């Protein structure tokens, strides 16, 4: 059985008071409601230790939003896999489209980052997805296939099984535009087919593939009901407990 996951990407939002509040609201929510999926958050790095202290029984998974390809040294502003391991973080988002867009991250760099994460037993959430131009040109399957191959085909089958993939069409992130459940399902099934071609059907069937891009309380249930969609990576709707809890409940129906 593949893991079902709802993960919140907080991006660069919340001051310390706001972060504390949302983290403890989420703890109360998970205690009272026993969600039927795993609940993860990726707050700004500054708040990761606070989250680990609060979720002492791992009620909520704690993820970084990025990870360095370097082990240590003169890399101002970066956080290494070893540092994340030392605070017992659960993993890291890798290759988010905002990292690709604003920091020039490539699939090859993502591969290096995924290797660093796996070497420290951290779960990588590898993001891919096409731009609007690529979709309009009918290249979406091809683009996502290439991103999947470039970042994951250098792994062993044992390694790739530990990766979570998040398909996030760039045109749907933070725009209010959501891929239809059918559009998302088409890509998820394709990613699984691509994985199966390299690693075999059993491995491909074991990997959780999340959808991200304007998932909200009113569309979560329909998106999560698709055969190859194993949950969501949630941006805007992860910033308020009222919304995030309803997205999590998209799995309860
Ligand atoms: C994201 O940034 O990963 C994301 C899916 O954002 P939003 O839900 O706001 O579109």
C-alpha cells in the first residue's frame, strides 16, 4: 500500500508567533481527528527545530524546503543533509518550481540533492511539472518524463522507493488554477509508467506521487480520489488550520 500524504509547504510565510500557533493548531487537530493520511509540514528552516520539539511523537512529519548539495563549509545560507539529520528532520522538498525559477535549479542538481538526502536517511519530496507554454505546446508528458528520468534514473531501485514525487504544474501553483483531476491523473499515471520502465512495476506501484497546485478544501477530495494520486503538496491552503484540516479530510470520504 502506498503512503497517503498531505504535506504543507509554508514557503516564506509566518513570523515565529504565527508559526508556533499553526504548528500547535495542527498538533491539536491531529490528536483529535486521527487523520487517515500522513500529515507533513515544510516550514521555513528557522522553525524546523521548534516543530521537531513540538511533534515529539512524530504526529506531524517535519521537512525542510530545500537542502544543500554540499556537506559542510563556506556555503552561506545553506543547510546540509547532516544538519537536518542532526535535528531528526524527516526529509526535504527538492526541486520546487520556485527554486528552479528563482535559483536556476536543474534536474541534475536535484539528483545530487536527492542523493545527499538519501545518504542521511531523509525523505526527498522531488517536485516536477510543466510550464503553461509547455502544456499549451502539448509537451507536458514529455517534459515531466524528462524531469523524472533526469533526477531519478541514476538511483537504485532501493533508493527510488524512498522518494516521494510531487507533480506540480507550474501554471497551477499559487494561481488559483488547478489541473482537472483527469489532467493530474494522466500525468501521475505517466510518471508511474516511466518509473516502471526503469525500475519495474512493483517499484513504480510502491512510490507515492502527490499532486500540487492550488489544492483547496473544495477540490481536495476529487483530486485525491484519482487512482494514481496519493495526496497533495499544499501551498496557500496549508497556512490556515481551517483550510489545511479540510484538505486533509479530503481523504476521509
Ligand atoms: C506549492 O507551492 O507547492 C503549491 C502547491 O502551492 P499552492 O497550493 O499555493 O498552489
